[in-house]
């Protein structure tokens, strides 16, 4: 494409839209800046400068020229998996200069306004499936599993309401945590059902900002202090909102004895429950986040890779290293799948993996154990949640350079094969 046919204004608008959409998709800002630099060079703007922040993107086509700003919220916040896959298709074409900036801007605006692939009823069913999968991973009883499915339907309804009215999104974690915790405490305090924390943690885990907190640590490690700190504060605020809802429920309905919450029998289903849970989590994510067509198999492959690595790491080394190994393998496999012609972008298969690693689920258990007068055990779980998050973040940090090394090795091997 001829650079002379592209106006600076059109290119600026395209780059700003692209950067804002990548931010909304949840990509790390250091990666976004690298993508934008490659796109700018493809259109003849080799000296462009970018600064990506969680809520806006700032750019200048040349040093010394006026900068332009684009708010991320103009693109309506986070993106689903189908939107993310479509966005990365535009990005791949743009990095090769195969689409005009005007066409690219138009396609990004269409992607942002795409309707979900599945109807609301199917999305709510997806939340029920997702919470069932998380509950299976937590080694539940049959009662826990049934309650988690029912709570998943309830949480799905809350989330769909919050998606329609932006003004309600902030209170949705509080409302969902309050309702689910109150019902759990009332049921656990009775004698007619044997329920415990796993029934409550599974549906509320869908509110946990595991990906956000992990990306925050990744960005701080990449010297992106402002963005990393902003994500970290936003993620911690979400955790505090969940905690406030649980505390409110405890104040209203009262807490049953600690042994009813944390000492109930575990995993009456069977040893196969967590292994099935990984598959169920993949199906739930596919329905909830509108996975692109023909990507469910790839999504499950990435999830099982991370889950098996986490399981083996737990057997060999213990909790923290299990999360680290799971994140390393999850990251490497997600990027390797991206190299396959039919594979989805790494971000599409990578982000759902946090539902398996569940960095932060222990924090909810820790809060409730603390409320149950088990302060020592609650503090241990809170510290364990922080350690788990850091282990996962470190695994992501190590996974990307490992993938790059493998990619270079594969490229050299393919080149040697072609010459033979």
C-alpha cells in the first residue's frame, strides 16, 4: 500500500482505535506498544511514539509533533473472545500493511459493537457450566456441585444485568457476593443440607480479577509502573467489593460454626472430578465469553496443558510451584497454538486459563475463615492467595521468553528442512 495515499489523520485514528481495542481486550501494555510500533512502521511512520495506559492511549507520529489521545472507554470496555479473535485478525493484516487505516478503523468499530454469538439464556447456562467446572476443581460434594450450579445461574443473571447498564457494574460484585454468601451461610447453618464454602467460592470466583492482577504484576515487571499499579488497584478494589458483600451477608444472617464452613467432607464425587472440571471450565468459558467458531478444541487443549502442569507441579513441588509451572505451560502452549493456521490468538486461549489456576480463590476462603473466628487459618489463606498470584505472574513472565526461544528453534529447524 502506498504511504502517500494515507493521511496522517487517518493513520492516527486507526492506531488509536487499535491501541484502545487491544487495551480493552486485556493485553499487557508493553505488548500493545510493540504491536503499534510494528503497525506504524508498516505504514511508513517509523518514528511514531506511543504511551498506553489502562483508560487511554497517547500517540505522536513523529517526535516533537502534537500528541493525540483516545480514551479506551470510548470502545465500551472489555472484549469477548470472539471480538478479541476478530481484532487480532485486523492486527495481523495491519502489521503487514494489508488494510487501509480507514477500513481498519471501520472494522474495529464493527468488532466493538458485535452482538454476542449466544443468546442471553445460553450465556446464563454458560455461567452455570463454568461454576460447576470451578466447583469440580475445588473437590466438592454432590450438594456443593448442585448449589454451585444454581448460584451460577443467579450470578449469570447479575452479570447480564450489569452488562446492560454500566452504572450498575460497580455494585454487581457486592450484590452477587452478598446474595450468594447469605444463602450459603443460611444453608450451611441448617441441618437439611451438607454445604460448605466450595458452593460459594465457585460462583464468586467468576468475579475474581485473576487475569487483571496477574497482568498488573507482569506490567510492573516490564517497568510499566503507572499501568501496572492502576490494574493492581482496580483488581484489589474488586476483591474488596466481594469481601464487603460477604461481610454484609455475615452481619445480616450470621455465620454458622466454622466447622460447618471449612471442615465439611471433601470430594465425595471421585478423584476424576478435577479432571472433568478442566473440560467443563473450557465449555463454560466458550459459552459465557462467546468463543469463536471451531476454537473449543484449542481452548480445551491449552486449559488441559496448564492444568496437567499444575497438577504434576503440585505432586512434585507443592502449591506455589504448581501455579508457576501451570502458568508457564499455559503461556507457552497458548502462543504455540497461535502459530497453527487454525489456532486462535494466544490471548483468546490464554485468559480463560486463569479460571483453572484460580489465583485469588483462597482469598475468599480466608476472609470467611477469619470471620469464623479462625484468624490464623484465614491469615494463612490470604497470604497463600497472594503467593499464588505472584507464582502465576512469574510463570507468565517466564513463559513468554521460553516460547520465543522455542519459536526461534522451530524456525531454524524448518529453514534447515527446506534447504535439505
